[in-house]
C-alpha cells in the first residue's frame, strides 16, 4: 500500500505539471482556478473585465513548474478594474503573471507580501507584460507593492499614473530582484521605483522614465523600523544596499535618481535628459540609532543633459547626515543645452575622466529619441553604452 500510494502521488504530480491550460472567462471562474492551482498550472483568461479585490494565499508552484496566470490573447488582454487592490497575493512562490491590465484600484494595483513573516518570504515572482494604470488617488498608493519578496522579476511592463504619494513599484525588504525594460510615466507622483526597508541586490535596468514622479528612482527611503526585512538585529543598518541602476533613460522629474539612506549603490550608463532641478540627491531620512549615513554611491558613465534655468545647487543636492564625500564620480558626460560653458556640475567629490560642455548629439530629443548618433563624441556613456 505505501508503494502504491507513492506511485499515485508521483502520477498526480506529473499530471499537474503537464496539465492542459485552464480557460477562464469570468471572475468566479478565475477565483476558483487560482485557488485550485497546483504546480505547473496555467490559467488563461479570456478578454473582458474581471473586476478587482481578489485575495489569494499560498499560491505556489515549483522550480520549472510555476503557476502562470496569463492572457489567452496577449493582443486583447483581460482587464482587472477597481477594488482596493486588483489582486493581493500572500505567501506566494513560483508565480507568474503575464499580459494583464490593472486599472482603477483605489489602493495598490497589485500587492504581494510575505504574510507578515520575514522568515518565509514570498519568492520567485515574475510580472511580465503588465499594464498598470490609474491606481490610487492622493495618498501612498502604489502600482505594484512588494513586501518581503525574494528572487523576483518585473519586465516589459508599463506603469502610468499611481497614487500621488506612492510609487509605481514600491519595494520593502525585497532581495535579489530585477526590474527590466519597463516604462514609467506620472508627472504628479512622488517616486517611480523605490527600494527601501532593507532591500538589497536589486537591479533596475533598461527602463524608460518619462517624468515618473519627483524622484524617478528612490534608492532607499524611509521605513518604519518594524517593517524591515530581515528584522533589525545587529547594526550597521541601512535602508538599502547593493542597488544597481543601469541602462535607463530619464526625462523630466525633479531628480531622476535619489540616494536615500543607502549603503552602496551604483548608477551607471544612464541617459538623463532635462531634469527639473538636480541630476541626483544624497539624503538621509531614517535617523534612528545604528543606521549608517547615506554613503558609498557610484555615479559613472552617465549622460546628463540639462538647462541652466532648471539646475539647482550645481546639479547635486546633499542633505544633512550624509557622507557625500564617499561617493565616486567617473566618466560622466555633462552638457548644458543653453550654456555649454556652464556644463560642469558641482560634485561633492572630484570626478575622474568626466567631459563637460560636449554636445552628446542625441538623435531627436524633442520627439523623445534620446539615442546618441553614430558620430557622438560620448558614445562610451549613456544608456546605449551599457555592456552586454
């Protein structure tokens, strides 16, 4: 009998891993399919409106056999509209969402968390080809909220208009993640992407930020001490560590990149076009005992194009309680559109191999094409120069 039971279990596992996709056409069918999903399940949603407010616990696939929730036709995706959050997943693992539209949620568009237990994070979450729009209102509402998530990817997604006090993607205590080839637009927002609450080893790469909040990327931030993941046990502490911002293109925003209570971050090979005040900020918002001052940032091989009438403090704002002298600047190309002779920024540490006042020869910036021409003298900097 034990052997027969084992064979039965193995057969059931094999069948679930190779099962036919489950077709879903309405909210009740979607809710049932997700709650019954086993490793390897693929749930395909027909076009139409599915409402919002879905809550799921313990949706778990396995390595090489994730649970997939996807549009049956990516060219005609299903729409999740309304609800507090369109979907909220707690204690999920090996879960993928593909080619869905989320709009009109009153709080967060999508919410993923660890159920309040930092010992058991949600993990291996993939968001691909999503469109998240018109989420929240005037408060701290996010397009996607990630709390206690490890080993995740967000790729080829579009974010437009999120809560005025929130972020397109807000990460608290997340680790080993990649945000790649996404687009962000919201002139009225606070942040585009934020990594705080103990986040580490996260890359934000090859994305486009068009006026994506006051701070397009907030590396670090300000987090209640009880929300850090892992919990704060032995100093030194930091809001974030080992964050990489590379190969991105920025237009507008007061400040494309802010370092806020971070201990070690690299911003390299980005193209920054006409920020409204600064190229970067160095700030410290969490001042509790044991937290290091914001330090050890690297800003290298970026193209920064600005106007003198939209350029404060020489392009870099350093707040109190920070260590701006610990930052490294190398090989950046700085160009002031209306006064090339005034292109050199006021940096808190000496820059090596920088260029100042050399026109980068962008393709067609007035139409949003910020690629450099073949004859550009600064082709070794900027988003296109990111090494493979």
